[in-house]
C-alpha cells in the first residue's frame, strides 16, 4: 500500500499535467460537502428550486473561500512564514463566509429550518458547526499545499544531490585516465626490467 502511495501521490501532487485531476478531486469534495442542502433528515430528499439555488450559492461560496486560500492566502502569507496575518485573514474569510451563507439562507428559507423556529442554543451550535466545518476545509487545503511544497523541496534536494554525485564521479573518472595509467605502468615495467633505481620512484 505504501509503495502505491509513494509511486502515485508525488506524481498527482507535483506533475503539472495532473493539475486537472487535482481540481476535479477538489470539486468532487466541495460537491459532496454542499450537496447536503437537499436533506433536512437523511431519509428525506427535498428537490425544490429553493434548494437548488441554495446549493448553487453554497457551492460558489465554498469555491471562493477554498480558492482564495489556495491562490492568495497560502502563497502570500503562510508560505512566507507570516502565520499571524494568515490566521487573521483566514478567520476573517471564514466569518464572511458564514455570514454570507446565513444571508443566502434568509433569501432561500426553504434551504434550512427558519431561524424564528430555532432556539438560541441550536442556532449558535449551527453557526459553530459551520465555522468548524469551513475551518477544517480551509486548514485541510492548506495542509495539502504545505505537504506539496515539502514534497517538491524534497524532490529538488534529491535531484541536486544526484547531480552533485554525478559531477563528483565524472571528476574522479577524469582523474583516473586509463591511458595515463597504462603509460606509467609501462614505464615502470621498462625501468624494472633494466634494473634502474628510478623504478621505485615511478611506482
């Protein structure tokens, strides 16, 4: 199992040709997260125009927050070790997202239980649940990007090490010239054969 992950995961995360697949996986994940607007309870599917438009808006909002994190917040702040600003901006983004979803639900009352029929505690629990869910989604995408960056750095380091070893090996090979060695051995042989004292120095 590890060998399969080691073989395919780096290629999926780092190969530019697999970018479409990465976005497809992300879109399927967001679709599965937002599709729950069609259910109030697990056994009752509610297909109405209000639910459909609520799903579209919810899906769009989730895409905005995820792609803002991927293309703006992570590269400009998290990758540059500006962690405090990153956390602040992510918190602000999540807050805006939850407020936007609440406003959308007020336009599409059918998309959720009306607020006036809720007690204060369930309403706050619902808000807290939304904040945690969106926060986990954002942090999950950030973790994947950090892992991708670490993996890319590891691949570059391995390539540099391999290139350095090849360069050193080629340098050593260039120093060990077979023709030079043959000439020196031949000279030493002739000197020994003639019993010349220089033979030991040549050897």
